[in-house]
C-alpha cells in the first residue's frame, strides 16, 4: 500500500497533467484512489460517501494552487478531510433545524453501498472508533486504514509531524479503552484487543471491497 | 454482464405482457436489493383476474447459490405462514433461470410512506395502536408456529420495520418480507452469521450478533410502536455504527419529550419493549399485545379496523384498484414449478386470455402503489434512479423460448409490444423511438402481427388433466416442501 517516492513524484505529475486537461492522467489517479477515498468516507459518513468521493476528485482539478504537501495522497486526503468536515457541519445544522422524520432511509447493513462487516471484531472496532473525537478518528483512519505516514498525516491536518505521532499514540490508547468499555461478547473483545492494529488495518480492505466506482 | 443469451431479457426487466406461468406482468413497481417487483395479474377462468405482486430475483444474484438459497428460503418460510396479517405467498416458479415468487397484492401503502406523509405528526393513536397490535399478533403467530412433528419452528422475522408493514386502504395490516427470517433451531452457528436487518430496528442482541429469538422481534415492534406514536425514529443517525451504539446502550428520547400528552402507560410499554436486556423485555409479542390492548381499553381508545380505514380514506381518498389490462404481445415458454408439480408441464403458454384487449393508458394515472416493503432491502430505491428506469423501459425485453416469435425483418413486430409500458411516475422514460432488434435474442420465425392479434401458439397447449383443483397455496407448498402432506 505504501508508495515509494518515485510513485509519489509521478502522482503529482499526473495531477498537474490532469489539471491541464489530460483526462487519461485523471483516470489513472481515480482508478488508483477511488476505492480508498470512498473507504475513508464510508467510515464516517456512510450515506453520503459516494457523493463526497466524487466531489473530492472534482475539487482536485478545480484547485489551481501548487501542492505544498509531501505527496499526492496527502493532498487528496486533505481535500477529502475538508469535504468531510463541511459535510458533518451541514448534517448537524440539518439535524437541529429539520424535523427528524424522513431524513434518510434506515440503513441496511446488507446494502451494496454499505460496509458489509462480516466479522464481529470489525463491528466492535467500528463502534469504538465512532466514540473517538473527530481528530482521533481521522488520525487512526489515515494511519492504519489508509497507510499514510505520520508526515503525510501532518500535511492533511496541518500540524507538525511530532504532534501527529503523539496524538496517534494517544488515540490508540483511547480506542483500546473504548473497546474495553463497550458492551460486547467477551471472546470478540479479547480477539480484537489481542491485535488491535491488525484489525484496524484490515478495515481498509473491508471498506473498499464493495466499492462501485461509476 | 456475461449471461447466456436466454437470460439477457430478465436483466432489462420484464416488459408488460410477459407471462410467467399463470401470471402476466402488468408493470414494474420497483427494485430492491435482492429482487425486482412487478405488478402482475393472475388469470382465472371466465375472465377472472386478480392482481398479484411478482417478485423476481435479480439475475446477477441467481448465479450466486447463496442468494438463490436465501430467496427460496424466504419463500419456504413465508409459505408455511397463513395469517390474515402476513403477506401470503401464492406461487413460486422459475423464469429464464431466475426465481420468482407471486405474493398477495396489498392495495394500499407501506407504513414508512404513511408516516413520511404525516411529516412529523403522529397518526391518531387508535390507528397507531391498531397497526402495532396487528403486527404483534402476526409475529406471535409466526413465533409459536410448529412443524408437522409438533416441534416449535422458532421463526424470527428479524426485519420488522415500517417499510415491511403494508396497510391496505381497507385498513388491513400485513407484515411482509420474511427474507431474512430465521428458523432459529436450524442455525446454531448464529455467532458467525452476518448482520441482517435494518439498523435502527435491529435489537441489541442482533447488533451484537448474539443469540436471537422472538424477543428480538418484540424489540423491533417496540421501535415501530415508538415511531407510529411519535412520528420520530427511536434510533437514527447517518452512521450505522453510531445508531448501533445507541441501540446497544439503550439511548433514545422518551416519547413524552416529543409528544406533549403522551400517555405514561404507553411510554411504559415502549420502555419495556425496548429494554436492552432481553430478560427484562416482554417475553413474547403476545404479552406486549395484551398490554397494549389493556391500555387501549382503559384509556377508551378505539382500535377497530374502521378507525384505521377512515384515517386512510381521509388521507388518501379511495384509490382505484390497479388497472390490470395489458396488451399480450409475447408468450414466452416458462417453467412453472407449481405447474410441473401439479402435472401440467411442460407448459407452452399461448397468449393470455382476450388478446384483443388494448392496453390502457389509464395506468399512467394511477397512484404510486405501496409495495415498498416487498422489495426487501433498499426498498424504493429505483424511484430515485431514473437511469434504472431507462434501462428497464427504454426497450422491449425480447423473450426467449417464445412459442411465437418475431419475423427477423419486422422491427415493428418487436416494437409494438414494447409500447404499452405503463408509466406510473413521470420520471420514468418512455420509449421514444423504435428500439432495434437485439440480434442475440432474435428468433427467426415467421409470425405476423404479434401485437394486434397475438398469434396462435405453435405448440398446442397441453390439455389439463382433470384433477381436483388445488388452491394456489397448496400448490406452492408442494414445490417448497416436496414429500410433505
């Protein structure tokens, strides 16, 4: 999953080519990252994930400024992160003003657009993640699920790399204690805690597996 | 999609007039996660016609043995159920490799739509209680059902939610979609099972994938009671896991916070039904029904069917029954399992009765039919997806193995049958020009005027043997439970 620096230079070149009108370049980037960006959104905003993913890629071409980040994916997930924040803000405004009924359909976990978590460990992990503060969720998602390096996460969040390292370790501790506190079958909890990081990494494959790029 | 040519037609959907066994497709109603739903009609003797809802499994799913099994399992479970408040399975068969199920047609709306139309205002309490009581009775009936040896079958619906509750304009309440119902005894490995049902209606133990029994349906019934009496969802949120956390932790707003004069006794009933701890919940749907009945009696709330019928008629008027007339352009040969079992196979169907009938555009004026619940997951999604309608309606679905076929050089012969696409929604696409003949499905035979006057079938319809007539349900049972009395 981790790309080598050569790849990263190439991806930045592809982005510039895409912005300049080279659709083939855009296509290559989309094919490489669509599922991953979708997975990123699915963890946090299931119902809007497809829409947010498309908007993220659109925003990549619309922006004209030079990249000041270490890699294309740091740039991409930075855009995605802003999309997510805006979306969540709008959602919470909507929840306050609109009547609760009729907003969205009940989620079916079998829905093709949903995360089909077959393992109980995954569900417990997702439930625990949901309880973390937004920033912790993002750091864990980017580090474990997306496999970004601390330096790249620092770019996404606009903070020093050292801060990311500290917060990552703190987030992991909080996650662990959430897993310990949530109501869950003993064996599932034990299995999850025995290798929390591997389970967290495996969420990547899970959120991407059912992707349907259009 | 790489399917054999003889199955291509089902991907594009069935065009009006397609015959599946004794059923003739009138129009498409919508699409669910597992199946496509059609309004169709069942022809009987002497011009007798009856509307049925035809559920055709998605072709790409029938390749998957797992889904085919699931579909047949639903049919099998549903066919054992005979209750006025449970949607009845009338027939099960196979069409071009795809399974279909004919279900009782409910002329009305699903509860989700009714509540959505209320726009946050709860329906009259008597109506809400009537609905919950009826589902509760249906659930209790299913829960305590025993097989022929007298053993409890342990049926649990597992997906009780407003979209699976159909309400006829006459006030009949019907529970639909036993698609994820579970026969508890037969599956001991609940631990490894995947999550099934709708988030926000699934019980805490379902969310945790623990042992599930009738009390899970009691929980879901509690959510439905909450929702019909407050017009708010008990558990909602954008992220399924967040909803799941609320369900497992028992976090919900007291109805009295939402409805000013909410009866405290009713709130107690809701609270007990929504208990996170199964042991504290009502032990059965019946126990919950009894408490609601007692409450209604003491509070002097009228829960008779008339109250519900009156409410619906005030809200929706008296919508006419669906128009079932459709031109009979095609006469495919299909295998009806029921027919085979009852000694009528192979059937090569001719055109349906009265081929000179013209299709009636009146169909376009019909209201949207409320059959969302029958669609299973993602009910009603198709109505938001104009592309899907295009795919279905933009061209005719040539039918394979037709007893009558189309002349190779006559486009019109194919086009004619396609025109009577009954459009219920303005968003759906009407074919604007003559679609071309699909070379893969074209059958070079010299039949003429299939549209105006449907040709006689090449093969003679086999004479039906004189046999004691069986009811539809009996025949469906025969194929579902071969060998059983």
